[in-house]
C-alpha cells in the first residue's frame, strides 16, 4: 500500500507540479526499497556462509545494535540510477554532489543532486538524508542562506528525507503527514520558509510473512524570504520542479 499527501492551502502546487513532485518522491521510495532488498540479499548470503563455516563470535546483542537502515550514499546512488531516464525524458540534466568553491581553505559546500532544465532555465537543488529535525533545519539553512548567491537562471530548493519503520502502512493514519507539516513550521525562520510539499509512505519488501516494514518520505520546499522579517514573502509561492 502507498498513501501520499500534498501541501494544502495557499501556494498549493498545480496538478502538473504535483505530478512532478510525486515522481521525485516515488523515485526515492524505489531507491530506498532497492537498497533494502540488496541489503537483505547480502545479509542472507552472509548468514548462509557463516552457518556453513560453523563458527562466529558475533552475538545477537551486538548484531541487533548495528545500523539497520541502508547507507545514505547507497540510497542516493540508487535514486540517480533510477531517475536517469526520467530526468532525460523531461529534458533535464542531473549533477550529483555539485560543489560551490569559495576559494577558502577547507571542503566547499555541496548539494547532493542538482537538476538543470535548459528549456525552462531552471535549476532544482535537492538535499537528501535520513529524517531528523536537525537535518531538515541544517539543510534548509544551507540552501536558503549559505548558497544564496545569484545565478543566471532560476533556482528552487528542496530537502527530501526518508526513514523506515517496522510496521505497515495504514490508510487512515495521518501521523506522518502531520509530523512533516509540524516540523516544517518549526524550522521556518524569518530568513526562509519551509513547506511540506509531499509526504508519502509505502510498504516495503520483507522476508518474513508476518513482518511489516514501510518507508516514509517527505519532500520539503525551501524559499528564501524577500527581506528579513518579511513573514509573507514566500507564503503564496506555488512550487514546481524542473524535472
């Protein structure tokens, strides 16, 4: 099962924009699911090899305390592979880990994925990661403030975060959507506005017949305000995505 919710009220995306935003979210869900299956295959093969070897010093307590989610780089890599044809069909070019050199010492700032659409003269910058409030806040600040230098084309900023849960999707449960809306409001500042554009959750593959697992993905838009303290600058802005 899959359920999806879009931003409501002022500035709600058009039907075409919602389709583009949802396409991005579905690609992310597929990438997380792909990484999940690949990890299950690896663990299954490893378990069979250990059983054949007949010895192990790895305790269940240590094993269960290890990382359960797939590494972020694996998910983003899957997203790029799955999205390549989709991006090309929309006439867009994708750049992974676009850096913004400053001439100063140290590692320059970068954005996970940038989509460039020449026909529309637009660039969409998308930051990815596991869902936490601090991640949403820091990525929004980076996109809206740290990387606010003007470009010769339009720029739109997005943050797409995901998490997995050991339970199934319930059609009547709006907890995930409400969490995303609340968190977007809590990280909004006088300098930038964060809105939940799409919140979606989908059941994922599990090996056990009695097990349940789902992936939850949220796509947020980040819009810099026209001036400090201007609380209405981004409120009515309709968001699209140059896929």
